C-alpha cells in the first residue's frame, strides 16, 4: 500500500527526473516514465502489448513481434541508471524497472544503495609491492585501448549514432496503396505517385471525383527494405547499439526531434522527410528520376539512363543535423540498387575511412552523389561523382 506522503515523494521525484537534461528534451521517455509511474501507483499489472497500444498506437494483431516497446524500455532503464549515477542525485525514493519486466517499482534509497553496495566486489591489492608493475600495466593498457578504439571507431559520420545514450531511428520509405473500385465491381490495390499519405488521398479524391477510391490498411515496400534493414542491424550490432524501426508513412515530428535518423529509400515516396532531405544544400535538388546539380556556373542533370553496361542510376547520401544534438543520414535513390550500393559503402569501415580522409576538418555536413551501374546487377559499380561540403 502506498500512503499519501509516499505518493507525494514519488510525484516530486518524478518532476525532478523529468526536468533533468536526460529527460527534459525527450518527450517520448518523459511520457513513458509518467505512464509507468501512474500505472504503478494504481497497482495495474502491465504487459508489452498494453504499453504499445496505450502509448504508441501499436496493433499487435498485425505484428506480434513488434519490438518498439522493448527498445524504449531498454533505453529508459539506461537513462534512469545514468540519472541515479550522478553524484549530486540524492532521491529518497528510487524508480526501478527490472530487466525483462515492464512494471516500475519504488524502492527506498537506503535499500537501493545497500543492494548496490552488496553487489560491488572489492579486492585488496598490495599496492606498494606492485606499484611499478601497476604503472607499467596501466600504461600498456591505456595505449592499447586508444589504438583499439581508433581502429574500431567507424568515423565521425556515425559517432552520434553510436554514443552510449544515443536514440536512433531507421526510417524505411513505403508506398501508400489505395483500393480502386471499377465499374464491374472489381477492386484492386493501386499506387498513385500523387498519393503518399492520408492528406494526399483526400486532396486527390477531391480533384478526381470520377475515380472510386478508398483508403487501404497496408503500404508497399520495395526489395531494398529487407536488405537495408539487415545491413543496418548488423552495422548497429557490431557497434553495440540499436535503433527503432519506422515507416515513412507513419513518421511524426516527435520521431525526428528525439532520434538520430537513418533514412533508406526513394524520394518519390517521402512525406515528412521531404522537408528535411537536402534542406541545407546550395547545389542539389531532386529532379525527375534523379538529381540536379546547379551552381553559379554549372548546371548538371543526373537522371536514370541506359549505357553500355546497362542501367545507370544515381543515389544521394546526405549527412546533416536535424537539431543541435541529433544527426541524420539519408540514403536516397528512386531505384533500389542505388540505396543498397551506397549503404554498403557507408557501412564498410575501410571504405569509409578513405572517404572521410577526403573531407576537411571543418566539414559539418555533406551531400554526396554517386553513380551506380552494373551489367544485369551482377557487377555493381558505385562511384562518387559530385560532393558538396557544408562547413
């Protein structure tokens, strides 16, 4: 039973946590923590699907293995641990979420610190006798760690994504599908380039009342989606971090504000991302099925074409900031192979190191255009042809 004075202490602790920098700029985790505290105070037993339905609008009938809640709970545990680890944090009540569980518990601080103390293992070492050996060992270890860290760091481009408390989101472009009803009563799913979301659907049907259309409950993904997600999962796992997966059609401004972003897909199916992609570029714009590069003295059009080695297409890799603390990388092409080829380059440490050597120290953002070609897609060539550096 939680008494009134205990509830007051919990509410005050919650306010202090939510105003801390770890939480103040992250409405998702603030909202999640407030929700868990509310349910704990009411004694309600929580399940994954309950949180997913209440907070994130998830429908587990469509995807019973959706990992959104698990990912957010994992990050919330890390944020709480970082909050309580700070030396000046002295709460009378501690919020705890045990690993693998979804219910939040309230623990008196003296009990929490006693449990933490009991798990610490201390070993007494005769420092005087081992002083010289210790200094040597420490020096060797420190030097080794620096070398190993330099070897394993996947360049500054990915640095923000792989920091300890980073929150990341991979956005996959998808095509909005509508049902079209024909005069004979037959109904088929159809993709219209003018319709990429519910607002587009409304606008299009107002302009074309002669068409009998109705919204559908699914979207279409191209073949680059599973390949890209697999590649990114391996890349993030190798750097000991993770991400949340989101479809472009379901993307919100909160998603963009609160996460580092990796976008993979076609610009023709962009919704919200359209306003962010190439927003800082002074030379590049999307054009037809490719891109236009325009400066004071030069205008170049890079549109899909056919050459001696088959189809030639173009892909853009744009590295930018979406807020002072959040980064975004866009892998964009209107053709699957362009997205897959550039993503493969930027998740290859050896290639990435050479690419970064060509950037200046003052490079903050860049837009890199690649030409992608290959005879019957068996021998893929992906080469950099234009680079815009934004300092």
